[in-house]
């Protein structure tokens, strides 16, 4: 996807502050952090929204949550608490159409979300 911002970060064409990577995923710091820890966990393969997932992606999505939990633990937030969020399409505020799991930690997070 030549016009996708996260594909460009994955390809190294745009810099990203990487905090984790493996064969299927990368994770980098959000450019506009909403908490002391705000990381985006992103599959290397372009998938536009959660609506585009198929059963073949089940393990991939599971690995995204496991990566988030690992990063939260590394930062000392496993017991304190943290939030993982996928925004999908307009009313949820999705702005980058390459799926990404937000990991937020390091402050008390309000519920319900705004
Ligand atoms: P969404 O609104 O689609 O759920 O989340 C997109 C996220 O990507 C936002 O939190 C936004 O701050 C972040 N973002 C947008 N552009 C860039 C960028 O160029 N680099 C990084 N690291 N994050 C970005
Ligand atoms: Zn992409």
C-alpha cells in the first residue's frame, strides 16, 4: 500500500520509534501520545480495518494482544493497569487505515471513553 502511513513506517521510509518487532508485527511510539506509554502495535501486512479480518488472521490478532501485554509488563504496568484499543472507522475516530492496537498506560484512564 504505497499511500499508507504505517506501511511506510514498516518499510523504513518514514521514521518510527520502534519498541518491538518480530516477523509479523512492529510496535512503535505514537507521535501524539495520550498517556506516558502510548504504543501502536501494527501487523506488517496491510489490513485496513477490523472489518477486513478473516479467520486466517486470528493468530495474528492474538499475537498483537500478547505483544501489548508483554510491553505493558516491561514498562511495569501489568498489575497497575493499561488499556488496549482498536478504533474502527469514522465514529470511533480511526484516522490511519492500517489496523493498529493502541496500548496506553501510566495514568488513570477514564471510562466510559469520550
Ligand atoms: P487511530 O486514530 O487511527 O486509531 O490512531 C492513529 C494514531 O496514529 C494516532 O494516535 C496518531 O497520533 C498516530 N500517528 C499518526 N501519524 C503518525 C506518525 O507519523 N507516526 C507515529 N508514530 N504515529 C502517528
Ligand atoms: Zn498499510
